[in-house]
C-alpha cells in the first residue's frame, strides 16, 4: 500500500518550519556590542558542532569501508567512490561560497560604512549553508516514511524541528541590532528550512547513498566557510570572555538537541520485517531481515541503525549453518543482481528443519552476528 502524499508534506513542514522561530531576534533594537558578540559566538558554536557531526559521520563511514575491504581481502572501489564524493562535495561547498563572495559581494565585505549590508550578506550565506545540511535531514525523514517506519519518521521530524529552531537563531545572530525586514527574514527562513521540506518529498519517493554523501559533504564545506566568517566577526566585536561563553553555549545546545534525537530514535527504532522475512537487531549496528528462498538460498536485507536500506555491494556478509555443532558449515553472501539484498547458497544436501543459521556482516574489522531459527521454505522466493 502506497503512503498518501499528505504524510511527507506534513512531516517536512514540521521539521523545516521551526527554523522561523529563531529569526525574530534579528528585529531586536539597541543591542549592545557584548550581546552581539555573545549571539554571534552562540551561532558559531552551533555550526561548529554541525561541522563535527557531519564530517565525523562521513569519515567514519569511509574508514569502515576501507577496513572492511582490507580485512576481507576485497577491493577498495566503494571506499574510493565515497571518499571521492566527500572530497568533491566538501571542496565544492567551501570554494563555491568563496567564488560567490568574490563574484557578487566584491569589496563590500570590508567596507566599514555598510555594516547592515554586511550583516545581511553573512546571514544569507549562513542560510544557504544550513539549507544544504537540512536537505539531508529531509532525505532521512522521507526514507523512513516510505519504508513504513511511521513512528520513526515522526520522531525524526520532531527531533529535527527542535534542532532547526536553534539554526534559525544562528541566521539571526549576525543581524542583531540592524532591524532586518520581515521580508528578508522570511526569505532567509525559506532558503534554510525549505530544503528540509523538499528533501522529505524527494526521500519519500527515491533515495541514493552517493547523493546523500555528496549533499552532506557539500553542507560541511559551506559550514566551514561560514564558521570562518563568524569567527572573523567575533574578533572585530572583541567580546572577550563573553565570546568563549557563547561558543560553549552554542556547542552544547546543539549537542544536547542531537543527543535527544539519537535517544528518541534508539528507544523507538522499528523492529519489524519489510519483506515478509525474519527480523533481528545485530549488536545495535544493523537491522537484518532473513528470507529462506527456493533452491537452498538465503536472502538477507541489511538496514542501518535508522532502518534505512544499505547497498549490498558495500557489504561483506557470511553465513554459518548449525553454528553450535562441532562441524558447522560456512559460506559467504554475494550481492543480488538488483543490489538491494545479499544472497547465500546453502549446501544442496541440507535437510534439517528448521534452519539454525548465524548471519554476519562486517562492521569495520568486526563481524556483527545474528542467529535465526527459521523453517525451510518450498514456495516461491519473494525476490524482487
């Protein structure tokens, strides 16, 4: 049954719309230099955490692919592909804003006579960088929705909504004391929050790991550029200790919201099969779904911690029949032609019923195991 389109629309609006909650602070008048320094530092701290979060996640994934290939004697094609996408996206994000500033802003940035205009330019660049980051959040929400994990999709939408409220504050901080118009704030909010809505719609109909990695790397590059701009502004404001306090507040506010999201998703992670098979959670690393097929075959679907499907071509898997016996039978999985699940060929003379099998997928340098007791299946396999 195909989910109704109103679901993704509602989730995207909830997750992206809260960015407008932090924008009205830009309308405050008579803001002192120390207050501006503090607000600027808080927004910088938020962006520093986002940069650490994004790049750490991407580098960890690439490292795991390298370790998996070396440990199993495989090739490095997946690691090189994703590493190249990371480098390309990060470089494009950083250098595109450098080009944008040089091409369209010119020398205005350094002119002392136009502080309000400089503040708007910086706020708009922050909005662009956050919009690229929020696109990936929307893709995650959409993927959870289309996969049938409705509770998880709602939890992600609520968690990202809380997170995005702090991002709206990050946009507003450089504008404090300059009385930005409501029209300008609305435009900045749409640029930063709109991609969450757009990404939810895209993710609910189609998703691709390579595109996701490129978008995250692109966001990381733009955020790095913006951090440099905010740190420069902070030095000009000379807020002394207030700047360090703001950095700490922003960093830990962003970290607390991220921990809240992670805890909510972990406590409410879906535990249900999607393809009519047998479901298991392997050491809190993967969600496995095992389907006994025809002709002594095993089909294994592998999802990540957020229950998003993983590409079979990036995984190393193995199976063990009767793992408790003195002479267990072992073999390896191979990717299916479609690339969305792994296939294991059992021995032709195997007759036991039910099957006792341990399946494992390589996570870094360790195998993540899960044992199943499933009946033999003589009907047609649910391959797709």
